[in-house]
C-alpha cells in the first residue's frame, strides 16, 4: 500500500523569514517597475537593476572602499565600547565621579558629529585616525549608559551573598557585576553598531583619501546616483549583517538572559 | 561554635528607634535555634549583623569568644536567604564551586561540589542552569553552596518560605539530616510555628522594635519528632501564646490558632 507523506507544517521562524524576503523582493520589484514605467532618469532615481550592474562592474573599487570603512567603523566601535565599559567601571567603583563623568559624556554626545569631524580632519589629516575617533565618540555613549545600569542594578540578594563571602570589589566585579552587565552590553551594541557605520561615513564625507563615504561624496558631487545607491546598498546590507552577528553572539553568550 | 551577643544595639542611619537594643544572648555550639517574631521586628537584621552584612551600632558579637572580621568570617558563618541567589550564568555545579573558591583557606574542603549536590539530592542535575530548575531545586543548590563552605554557623533567613508546603517539608527534612550529620550551630528565621517545633532545639521569640528576647523556649522532644505527640501541641500552644504576649495581645482564640 503506498504511503502518503504528510507535509510538514511551516515553523513560525520559516514563515517570518519568507515574509521578510517577500517584502524585500516586492519592494525592489515595485521600485524597478515604477522607474521603468515612469521613465525616471537615472540621475534622479536609478532602477535596482542598474544599481546592481554598477556594483558588479565596480566590484573591486567597492570592496576596497568597504574594507577601509568597515575597518574604521569596527576599530572605532571596539575603542568606543572599551572606553564606555571602562568609564562605567570607574563610576561604579567611585560613585562620586558619576555626575562629572556623565555631564562630560552628555556634552560629547550632544555636540553634532558634523561639527567635530572637519576639525579632526584638519588636525589629523585624511587618514583613518579622525574616522576612528569620531566612530568611538558616537559609540561610547550608549555603551556607557547601558553598562552602567548593568553594573549597578544587581539584585540585593546576590550582593548580600557576595558581601557575606567578604568578596572584595574586584571579585565582585569579575564574578558578579561584569557577567550581570553582559545583556546590557549587547543591548548597547545593537544601537552602537549601526551608529559606528554612520560615524565612519560622516567622517569620510568631511575629507578622506578612501572609503565608502568618499565614494559617496564623489558620486554625489557628480550626480552619479547609481554609484551613490550602490554604496548605500552595501552599507544597508552591512548594517543588517552586523546586527545579525550581534544578535547571534548575544544568543550564545547571554543564553541565560534570553532563556530566563 | 558558640555564638555570644553582648549588649547588641543596632540603629539604621537617620532613624530614631533602634531595631535591636541591648540584646545579650548565648548560643552553644551545635544548637538549632529558631527565631520567630512579628514581621519587621528585627529578626533578619539580627541575622544580617551575625553575617557581617551590617555592623552593630553598639555591643559585640563573638564566635567562640573571638571577634570575627574580614575574610575569615566566611569560614565561620554561612548565609542563606529566602531567595536562592544563584548566578544564572553558572550551572548548579559552578554555583557551588564558586562558594568553595571563596571559602578556600588552604585546608582541604569538607566536600566537593559534586558531593554537596548529591547530599541535597541533586546529583543528577549538577550541570543544569538555575533557570532550568524548580524553586525547590534552586534552594537545594543554595543549601549545597552552604555545605561546601564548611562554616560552623549557618544563618538562614526564611530560606524555604517562598516554597509550597510539600517542597518546604522535604527541604526542612534535608536540612535536619544535614544538621544531624554535621552539627553546625543554626540560627533560623521563620514564621512557621509547626516547623519550628518540629526542627528546633530552642526557640527565641522576639518582641516588636526595639527587639528584645520576649521568650526563650527550649524544645525537649525526642527526635524524630511526631506532630501527634501530646507535648508537641503543648509547645505549639506555648509558642503562640508567647508570640501574642510579645506583641502586647492577651491571647488568641483557638479559631485563630487553627487558621
């Protein structure tokens, strides 16, 4: 007797992925059709197919520029994260510093990026240094604020336990405060990773010898919109990928937080 | 290890009324002491003072005649609270091993984390994370953590009060077994009168703030204790009367007792 194979029901995750990809493909198709039917000139809005062709034809240029920009963004993010975590630890150890440090941090955070970037370019030149500094400046604040909450909001019963064990401040930091603040680090990284790309691009727009920001600036001044959109496409894709990497790392490293 | 409190007074900063005032008490080594009293009377404060989590405003706490301060205190007193206070990023084994790491003082430990977890009935769950364990199992891990410390005084602040009746009884039986095996001095804060009479050697009834010892009742019932023993009910009644008396009330009706 022939056996009948039952179709496996679609899981929630598969359905969600299908919907996401369906929306992306639908939006790109609508864009393509709209540009072709409406005869929109490429210097106003290039069709996705033209953007893709431009990207493929200039792949090595974009790859080289991407390496520079992502390198600056990731280095800046690393420095910003480390500085944010270190300042949060200092403030936790010496609460008297909190008011002064937070005032200074808010001052840095409130100063427009576009105002600082040209100054750094004048002082440090067209190399990677001003971009890394700008990226670190925009990324350290979310890390500082989140990690500070993570280090300071420990359940009183856990603090009692460590105090009953006569733990010193370093033991308390290593065994309790730092692991407890890990979910907060990842919450901050989800915000600061896209900010790192923005920081690097804005800094490159103010003067750079390479990078995606420079390519975008050149394309913008020549009204070469296919090139500009190709760079935007790379940045958007990289932002999504970095977010996914952060989320996956969070699931692995902070498993106890997501599952509890 | 003997515990001696001499003229112990504790006042929270910016408060007028002390929580404890002039408390003097001797607890011989190996005694199972229950501390009972109205909510907020200072039972937990007394335990926190003994654990070194608070410092007396006046008076002195000595263990075997000596003042214990700093790192050595972990070898003298072990602390267990209502919340199991387990680190969620560590397995049951790692949580217990961390306590052992803090308690290590050059001498061989009393037992390994595996042995401690087996003793409390969690031998098959040593690699589980706390969030995968029930409330009762989490408190068992906390009990295993207390065991590996090798301390001779156990301070227990309502450790089983958040658990259901059956789990609480099972855990208190485990605690009784461990006490009979190791004979630590136990100071145990609770609100459960039956449990107190079933487990303790001595019951201290505290008065409302500032806390004084309103009654000091020795329980002289053979172990294992039977709740149907006629003297068991006598102790329960005596304890209830003492509680009411400590709070300035005449006595309670039997209806109230039975609720």
